[in-house]
């Protein structure tokens, strides 16, 4: 089955630690995205990548980093510089941009303890 | 000017009724307006989308109405069912192919 897989589903992090969220897709999509979702707010774009070895900052990139070494993979690292990292993180992919249908993973809920 | 304002924040509708969710925008450069549906613990999924050259688009029980002069668009769910209970997000895009401006979401509950 084609789709987009995020892991883990739940993640706990101690303050001061970096953590990496995994996102893999087998849809052969060029574009991939990371969003953050907080209660009562819409999705906010962290980073996006149009093509392998290229990525762009979104609206809230501070404290996050990404890589796009393979077409199917777009991991997100939440660094200790992110002051309020507790949130629901969503990865998405699309054929070519968000003006085509975007497919989302099931999300990773990160909690800082 | 980059905002998309969505209302209501939450909505309770009886089974069989019509659910209506509204969105408003300021930037007249927006030219793509999708609606996404999200169930608890899942990622959003595209429900229906419209471009400003049409005033209405219907897919099954779901209809988008678009009022370009008022800079508003809305989602209507006819014959609402308990399975429609979810959070609905409107969004808008202008030019940039890779960014959407999202509304804050509407939590819809359909009572049996």
C-alpha cells in the first residue's frame, strides 16, 4: 500500500535533548513537508522540500532542522533550541506542491518531560 | 493579510442536518481554497477544493460555496452523519506552490 509513515507515534523527550522524528513515503512524491499542530490553531509549516537535497524554511523553522538525502525520507530534528516543542507533528507529501493533494502521515505527538 | 479566519470553532449538529463552516480571507491574491478533514489521532485528508473561477463545487454531500466579492468561502455538509464528526480546516494558497495558509479548524460533532 502506498502511503506516508511517521514514527514513532508518541515520543517523550527530556529538556535539553535533541530528538528526530521519522517520515517515509512510498508515493514517489517530490515534495515533502513538516507541520506543527497545536490545539486551537491551524497547521503551521516548519520546513518543506521540493526535491532531494533541497529544503526551505517555513514560518516556524527556528529550533528545528531537516535533511532530504533520499526522495522517500524527510526526517525532522527537534533541537534543544526549540523552546516549546510539545506538540503534534505532521509530515506530508505531494506530487508537486500544496496546490495538488497532500497526503499526511498519522503524526507524532512529542511531549517534553 | 495572510490570515484565513475560520468559524465557528466548534459546531454541534443533529444527524440529518446541514453543517456549515465559514472561512474569510483578506488577500485577494489567494487562488486555491482546499478543505481538509481530520479525525482524532490522524493526519488531515483533502476533502474538496475550489478555485475562484467557480462559485460552487459539489462532491457528494459536501459543497464549497465561494463568494469572491465578499472574500468568503464555506463548506456545507448535507444530511450530516455521525461519521462526519471530525475537525475541518479551510486553507488558502496564493502563487506559492508549497505553502498553504490554514484556518484554525472547526470541531464538528454530529449527534445521533
